[in-house]
């Protein structure tokens, strides 16, 4: 209960504000659709669990950090797939997809031997 407000703020900023800002920056720099989606997905990834160990060693609020990490991880299970669906609508309406076999065997034979 004591951690409710800071946890809510941390989760909102990390899972909503940061990916939205990353989307805006990616669009500002005119990144391709796939690069934009990659930037936003990485921005929406939950905080690393090593933050707990760092908070504990540095004398920070380790229980608060544990709560933030746990809640961000749980929420990201819903938010990241939802964000991907939203990004597909925003970014990829006019994108043509090529079958993997075509890319593998003709254009990128040096990557994977078919």
C-alpha cells in the first residue's frame, strides 16, 4: 500500500510515456516501420531485475524496486502485444511483406544456406 503511488507512476512512465516518446522520436528521424516497431518494443520492455540488486547494494528502497519490477513485468505481458497491434495499425498499413523463403533463397543466401 505504501508503494502504490510511486509504483503506479513508475509503471505508467516506463510502459506508456517512454514508448510513446520513443515512437515520436523514431518518426521524427524518419526511421523505417520495422525500426520504429523495434525501438518502441525495446522502450516498453520492463525494468531489469538487476535494478533490485543495485538498489539493495546502494542503500535504496529495495522493496519498492521489487514491487516496480514485478508489476512492470506483469503489465508488459498485456501492454507489449497490445502495443504491437497498435503499431501495426499506425506504421504498417502500406507495407508489403515478402515470404521468408524468397528472401532466404534469393536475396540473402549468405545468411542462411537453403
